[in-house]
C-alpha cells in the first residue's frame, strides 16, 4: 500500500539557495511524526510543501501514491489537512465562531456545526470561553482554540509548526497532556515540527532530524534519540545535556 | 454669540417652515455626496484591496500617485474637470459642465484616493502567515476575500467615512464645475460661500447647521455599522 504522503526527489530553492533537498520521505497513516532540527533548517518550509501550501522547485509530492500538480492541489485535497502554527492567528470574533470556521467554509449545516463546536470546545477545555472575543485570550487559551479549530474538521493529517513553543512551561505541559490524549483518541496522523527535545520525546512516535535542508535520520523516536548517527549526533547531544531523556 | 443663536433659530425656522429652496439645496447636497462616495467606494475598495494584497511591478509608483491624490487640492481637481468638460475639451460634447454630474466627478476625484489608500493600508497589514492560515483552513479565494473584508470592516468603514468627510466639506471644486446655479447646482457649501459674500451671516450660519447635521447623521449611521456587534 502506498504511504499517505510521500516526497520524491524534492528540492526547494529560494534566491538560488537550496532550502530543502529530500530524495525521498514518507508519512504513514496513524503515525505521530516529529520533525526536529535547528533554526533555519527548513522545517517550516517542509511543512508548507507537505500541506500543499507552497510550491517545491522540483520533485514530487504524492498523496496515496498519486502525484499532485505542483502548486495546484485541488481544494478537496487541501481540505483534508489542517495546520496550526506557533502564533494562534485567530480572527476577530467569538471563540465559538473561530473554532467553527473550518466547517463554515465547508458549508456544513448550522446544527451540525453547533454540535461539533461544543464537542471540541469541551475536549480542549474552552467551553467557558465560547462567547469571548478570541483576540482577547491568554496565550494558552488561544492555542487551545487554535488546535480545536484545526481538529474540528477531523483532518486526515494535522500539521503543527511549533504550536507550544511560545507558551510558558506549566501552560505548555497542561496543553500537551490534553492534546496527546485527544490525538490518541482521534488517531489523527500528525506531523509535528519542533526544535524542543522535551516536546518531541513526549509526543512523537517517529522522528526525522533535519539539518541544512536535508533529512539526516529517520526512525522510531526512542531509537533515533538513543542511537543518533554521525550527522545528527552533535545536534542531539547538545540537547541531551539539558534533557537526559535517552540515558 | 447672539449671531450663533440667531443662526440656529433661523435654521430651525427654515426647516420647520419647509422652505422649498433650502430643502432642494439640502436634498441635492445629499444626493451628490452620497452618489460620489458610493462610486468612490465601488472603485476604491476593490482597488485598495488589490493593491494591499498583491505585489507587482509598478505597484509602488501607482500607490505613490494615489497618495499624492490624498492631498489633491479641490480647486485643482475642479480645474481638471472643468478643462475636461469645457466646450472644446475632450468631453465637451457631453455638455456636463455646470451640472450636478460635474460636481460628482470632481468629488470622486478628491475622495477616491482617500478610500483607495486607506483600504490598501488596512489590507497590507494582513500578514503572510495569516493569509496562509486562512488558506489552510480550507478557504477558497472568494471566501478568503470575504473573511478579510469582515475582519477589516472597521478600517474599511473608516476609509469610507474619511472619503465622505472630504466630499461633504468640499466647496472649491463644486463651485468651479457646478457654478452654484440656483435650482440646479447649488449645494450647501457653495450657498454658504455665496451668502457670506453677500453679508447674510444669519442665513449662512443656518445653512451651516443644516450641513453639520447632514454630515453628523451620515457619519453616525456609518459609525453604527462599524461598531455594531463588537464582542469583548
Ligand atoms: N521565501 C524565502 N526566501 C528566502 N529565504 C527563505 C524563504 N523561506 C525560507 N527561507 C530560508 O530558508 C531557510 C529555512 O527556513 P524555515 O523553513 O523557516 O526554517 P525553520 O522552520 O527550520 O527554522 C532559512 O534560512 C530561511 O531564511
Ligand atoms: Mg520554523
């Protein structure tokens, strides 16, 4: 069976500079994939290409074995994915309307929207904020609303770009625990970009290390952390000084 | 002070007695200004949105001209329209000079840059990331546009109000291209200028109160639209 999403001979260049160079890469159904690497490694760019929100310079992105026209993914395909970024980017309006937006844009009937929004507000513990303006929330609340907004469309793949990195530690821990439970329950395939080993260790089942636009190592998260290869060892060891997660 | 009170009394008198001429002048003022701002909005809003959201060669130059237009003196606008509509001018055949249409044209010229520029400024402040997020939420191009217009409703209505303020206050161009012809192109501002020059301060004051009321009512209506349903 073909992987859910696959990259073949992919490159991404900006102003003649090579940002991504990935001969091959797969995302399988049901996995919680972490993408870790230093600042400027190309993580955000990779996420945008995978989610059909940016165009590669060359190579292919395949969805269930089918090559998708570069920069021209059909709307129905884009609507199978969700994305949440570091900034919550909520709209001026109620929390309820913000969480509902994906369904509103998909023209889902109002009664179903109401039911689903209530369900997802409950899961992310923001029901009490339903009528508040989303622009006046705290960082943690805003990110809960952002994640609920992404999850409500029940995406085939959820893409996350450092969604926890702007939160203070206790807020982050609480949200990550809730979030982990929700993803396990929904069994959503998730691609999670982070430069934080603690987050990666806690959440992901598979890990890809990207440095200078190249994927240097991929494998089950514990194995990658315990046995970094020659090109990832220096990056991972820097981290392990502070988080001795894998011995 | 006495003059002010006399003026106010006269204004109320004029309105209550149903002075035909005052009514006609006020009605024409309202009609001309609303048509001008409507057309400026219909052109300036899409143009401003386009300039705010896209990047193309020549965009900066175009924006510069529009921004120069922000300070376009109404008499200059009036002069241009007059030359355009003059008997031997390019559009002279239409015989529009000294008609309400000519006033509308001049008012569009002075308000269009305001509506366009302020709309553009608002849309330009939408970040790349926000546009990406909206697209990722599953919005089509049309849905994105609609969402952004709703998000920027306050700024858009402010742009329209600023344009309307210019139009209702404007007198130089209306005088020049309209000619202040009784029963035809006489509007509140031009009548006030005329009455002052005749030394009829009470009538001028009375008319100024009517002008202020019209401006106030329209702006209040737009403000209501702007501030309605704000959630805290
Ligand atoms: N549109 C662009 N033009 C030029 N450089 C870009 C562009 N997008 C990204 N880059 C560069 O690509 C590299 C990777 O960026 P990014 O994917 O944001 O990295 P990360 O998310 O891992 O920090 C950076 O060096 C960045 O400066
Ligand atoms: Mg990044």
